[in-house]
C-alpha cells in the first residue's frame, strides 16, 4: 500500500482501513506473545501502514479546514 492509493480513497474508507489494520496489529501482537508468529516483518509493515493512513487522514482534514 502506498500513499498515492490512500490519497484516492475517501476519509470513511481510510477510517475503515485504519480499524482493520489496528485489528491486524492486535492479532499479530497476540501471535507473537504466544510464539505463533511466523512472519515478524508483517508487524513492521502493518505499523507503517497505520502511520500512512493516519498521515493521509490528517492531510485531508487540513485541506478541509482551509
């Protein structure tokens, strides 16, 4: 997922995606705690995706405020 794809989405779609990513991050943390996590790099990718979505949401909110 890149920033260009995110910028094309509506704020509602971005919020839905943020919720889904946070759920995935929770599940990954749970798997790591129980020793079932196989792909540790996925945790980093999800964390960065969350940051990207939040950044685009904040940019859209700033544009709407102007």
